C-alpha cells in the first residue's frame, strides 16, 4: 500500500515535536465515490480522507506544532479542543459561594476572560 507523502510529513512533524505515538491516532476515514459523467453508472474514482487526532499534553507547544502541521500540507484542521485534568480538583477544592453562583462563568458565556 502506498502512503501519501503529505501524511508521512505530518506524522514526521509529530515525531519531531515529541508527541508520543500513543497520542497520535486515526480518528476517522471517509471514502466517497466521485462521478465525473452521468453516462457511467459506476464511480470514476474514490476520494479518501483520513483524519488524525493528536493529543498534546503540553499546551505551550500548541502553536508551534499547529504551524508545523500546516506547513507539512495538512489541508484541514477540523477543531481544537482544550481540556484539563485539573479542573475537577480545582472545583472540588473551592466550594461555590453566593457571589460565584450569581456570576456567570466565563466558560459558560463562551469566552475566557483574562484574570478570571
């Protein structure tokens, strides 16, 4: 099986960026028939898209890694999710007060306000 050079370049970026192999996973594969003429009932060819999910455990390396992946000819970035494993412990340590309960969370508003 032939591997696309762009895919090899993108995977090389993750190795160079010291992303663990376990943190680079195939997320989604889509195979779509392409019809170029209406005279032929069969597909003329098939287009294959492969999506890779990358877990980055050091957020300070995010912009550098994203830039390198785009430079390696990744043609789409479907989404970026930021998550933390520390959030549940932080919330458990600070029980809500009447003031904090009446103030909407910056995350609930869809914004992250510096200093909150």
